[in-house]
């Protein structure tokens, strides 16, 4: 039985850890067989997909995380 997960991100890439934690969770789920993941970026979260963003010191680059999710076959909308 396949499992499908949808993540709806509202927060910007930096300032809070909500988007980072959602992307980290999505990456973890993609390691499981028969698991589909979709990421929907809404409002400030669309900034997570901006190319060439400057990552503040102490933060993970969420652009790279989104690329990793997309390269594993998940959809980022």
C-alpha cells in the first residue's frame, strides 16, 4: 500500500524553523519505499525556491533541500 504525504509550507525560508523542519521531514519520508511526497509552497514559503539565495549563518540552505526533494521524484508545487 502506497502512502502519500502533502506538506503545505507558509513560512519563509529563514526566521523560523517551520519550513526547514517540514522539508527535513519530507526528505526523511522519501527514504521509505512506496511513499509519495508533495510540497506546496504558499505565501512567504515561495521564497524557499528562490535560486541563489544567501543563507544566513547558522541556517540550512532550504533551496538545496527543495532540489534534493525534487531530484528524488517528489513534486514541489
